[in-house]
C-alpha cells in the first residue's frame, strides 16, 4: 500500500518513505501523512499496527 504526503492515512501501521534516504514512522489511520525533510514523498506500508 502506498500513500502520499498530505493525504489521510488509510491504515494504521509502520510506514517507510520511498526515497534515496529513508525513515520509518508510525501513523494512525485517518491522520495526515507527513512530509519528509520539508518535501512531499510517497510512503509505503511496512506492517499494520
């Protein structure tokens, strides 16, 4: 599952950004997906929480 910065999170869980430098974050369903280092990125669901 892929979600972009600024959209609502469709599933609670651990998300990893798709970029050269990556990070992982916990996001709850319904929260807005964050930007990374000040730019919009795509986030990939690693596992559901």
